[in-house]
C-alpha cells in the first residue's frame, strides 16, 4: 500500500484505517472501502484507492489545509472553504505539537446560532474572505494577523501581531478596502 498526498496524517494511522489485511489479493481489495476508511481520519477530506499492477494499492489522500483557528468551545481548525474539521486538544502537552500559528477567528458566541443557524458559517466565511483579500491586495500579510474578531455591532476587527487593529464595519468593507 502506498499513500500519496498525506502530510499530517501518519502512514501507520492511514494503513490501519484502510484495513487491508496481509495476504489479500489484488482482486480481493475493496477499493471504495479502503478509501472510505482512510477518509475517516480527522485530517483527511477524502481518499481514493486504485490498483497499480502488478502488486500495489495506491491511496490518494486529500488532506484538509488549515487556514485559521476557530474559537468556540475550544479551538478548532478551519479550512479555506470554512469547514471546521478538527478540534485542537485541550491539554497543553498534546497541543504543543500542533500547528497553532494561524489567525484565530473569535466572537462567535452561541447567541449567533440562536439568531440564525447559518450565521456562524457566514461569519467564518466572511472572516476568511477578509483575510484572503487583505493578503492578496498586499495590505496585511496573513502571517501578520493574530485574530479576526466578529461583533454584531462593530463588524470585524483584525488584530495584527504587535498590537495594531484594523476595524471593518459590517456594510462598508469594499469601500474600506478600495
């Protein structure tokens, strides 16, 4: 078995999830089952298994790429499309080995979900879009952003490394970026 595209998911973990038993013939491998098993790994968005004759199963792994952290009930990774995919361990010994050098999206308290179930997802999407725009336009590099805070009354406040803040109101972002 060969895994292609996995950086964060350990090969031993993926091998276990693929569940390909020793001695299984090439014809005996259920490719969909092997790919589906690998896709259960928390870092894996999806996986596809194919046969490479004469004796190899190749599992192509599509891993999540974290774009930010989301502060909610703990910290969770968020990809560029806004999918929340993995919670960071709460104990400091385990969390120390995780990549936490990402902007943190804050301000999404449970009351927002009560206002409208889609609102937290829209806020995360807008925060990620704002980060991308600031970086693409050369205003603020993503690695200089420590936090993007959302407020229903103020909009987004982008906190920069070093303490500076840039505030974007809810309606005038295009004008402010223009």
